[in-house]
């Protein structure tokens, strides 16, 4: 698995379907073989980055 944002493989697992990219600091959630990407804001809330990627780019190969 690699980060859909920066292509890094430096991915940490933080939950059964949740991962964290240590390179670009985004949270990745795996849902039905599609990755949902979130940025963690300074106040701790999550904002979706899914709009930045096509479904094809977010699909797990
Ligand atoms: Zn990344």
C-alpha cells in the first residue's frame, strides 16, 4: 500500500481500516477497497481530500 497523495510507502496503521502517512501527514481510511483521504486540521478536525483524486487513483491495486 502506498499513499495516494505522495506515493510514499511510509504508512502507519492507526486502526483496522485506518492508516496515516508519515510523509505528508494525511489520514487514509480504507473502505470497500477505496481509499478515503483526510487532512487533519490544526484544531483536530478532518477535512476530506477525496476531491483531489479520481476514484481510480484511490483504488487499492
Ligand atoms: Zn503521503
